[in-house]
C-alpha cells in the first residue's frame, strides 16, 4: 500500500491488518488444479444446517423482491423466547462479527482502550482499532484467558473487555465462578462482551450460560451465532443479548437491513430444531474423539478443546506442513497470526474428512521427518 493512499484513510484504519479467512475450497482447487479437497479451516458444522432451516430459506425465496423486516421482529422474538429474555434485549447482526463491531462503534472511541487475551479471536483487535481505540492484550495462561492478567489492564480508559468462551483458536474455556468474579469487579463504565459462538458444543459441568446473568450485570453483552452449531455460516446471522438500553444504543448504529430475509427465516427455523443441534453435538463429540486418537497415534500434542476444532502443536513452524496438506487437498488453518506459529487449527469434519486429514497429516509428517533426517 502506497503512502498516497494510506494518507487518505482515517489514522486508525491505516494501522489495521485485515482478518484472514479460511481459504475457500474453490480458490485452493483453482490454484492447485485439484478437486475433491476437504475444508477443515473455518469451524463450520460439517452436517450443514437442518432440514427445517433449509426449507424456511427456500420458502423465503418467494419474496426476494421485498426488503427484510428491518427490526427483525420474528427473529428477535424467537431468540428472546429461546433465552427467556425480552425482545428489547436482542440485537441482531450480520453474523455475530457484526454485533462485535456494533459494540466497538458504540462503546469505544479514540483515547479509549479495550482489553482481551493473547491468542483471542482476531475480530477483537480489528473492531477496537477500527473504532480508533487502543488494544491492550493480556498474556494468556496455558493458552487460555488469564482473567487476573486481564483485570490488571482495566483502567478508567477501558471501554470494552472481550472474552471468548470458549476461545477460538485455542478451544479453552472459563468456568462460571472465575468469570462471575471477574464481572463483579469490572467497573460499571466498562462493557463486558462474552462471545459464546461455540456455546452448544461445551459439555463441562462448570461452564456458564452467561445469558442467565444479564439481570445482574447491566454492562454485560453476550453474543451468539447461527454460523456454528446451526450450520448457517453462509447466511451470516448472529445476535447480542444485553440490557435493553445497551441494545437500544447498538440499534442506533445498526444498519436497518443488516440481516437479510432468507437468513432471518432460516434462523427462526434453526432455533426450533433441537434435533439438529443434538445430532450436531453428538457428531462433534464422536469425531473429536476420532481426531484426538489419530493425533495421539501420530505422537502429536494439542490444546484440549471444548469446541468443534482443535489446535495441534506441530513443534515447528507450520508453513511447510500446511503447504503440503493443501497439496493433498486438506485445508486447515495456520494460526501464527494468533501468536501460535507452531499450531495448526483443524475443524472437526465428517468422519471420512477427518480420516483423510489424519492420513494426509501422517504422510506429510513422515516426509518432513525423512527430509529432516536426510
Ligand atoms: C466463528 C466465531 C464467531 C462467529 O462469527 P459469525 O460472524 O457469527 O460468523 C464469533 N466469535 C468467535 C470466537 C468465533 O470463532
């Protein structure tokens, strides 16, 4: 980027590095001239969405000439009923990333700071910096959030604290008690965002549903998404739950038609489809076991994950191994940009996709160690 153009941008934009998404299958296949590759790079639900959501999406195609309901009345009502909160507490977003961005635009401005953990989700620094605020990064503990280290960075300039529970790309999680203690000591002028994108996958007794705490903490914003367990990543729907006045502030800057009509319809149907969620969770547990067993057989280490992905420590910079996996048609996600240069994040796929990934990894590692020896 030349200075001539950089100088045109607002100063906070000039300093930004863009989010790096998982490589789309079509792009990889075009580059390498291959076909039939598998994508385990974006933590999508390998089962896709449920039948009811698909049917609602297709039915919505009859009305493509109409603007969506800008207020998302039916969707907000369904989300509110699902969580036992009021519709006024719901902010809908074009994916939960959109909600994170709304939080930053409303609650951060130049001169302020946001606090998050090392190895935390990449959207937090982007949203913070785009709002002209400064990112303060607390060191992680055992790859996960160290809430004491985060609390130590909170001061009178802190507008937002971002917490991913579980975190991506580490798959680490925070138990109810320490999280509650953290929220209780957080100053009232500071918003706490708890990003629960992988909530449904977690099967730990002490894992909190922070939507239950909304009445206790007027500065709490919980975000959820339809992109992961609901299998609707393509449609971009997420939401925030908060105090009604916090939601009202975010609705002041929300684009009126930020969630399109087929997405709203599919999301309502997905919320009602408990069977699909149950199937998806069971699939993830079963396949996570297959993947960890396979990784153990290869003598590899990983960060224990409660999500639908796992970050594997290859013990060396992952570039060459990732490149060799891509040539095998297996797309995973290097996470060096998360401060994890020797880890490769692998999403849990269908059984045959996971088998294929493990076989490719075995071949690639075998070849790498042969090169190393020779
Ligand atoms: C995938 C993910 C999201 C969801 O983003 P969407 O915009 O809803 O697709 C949010 N937070 C984290 C930590 C994630 O990994």
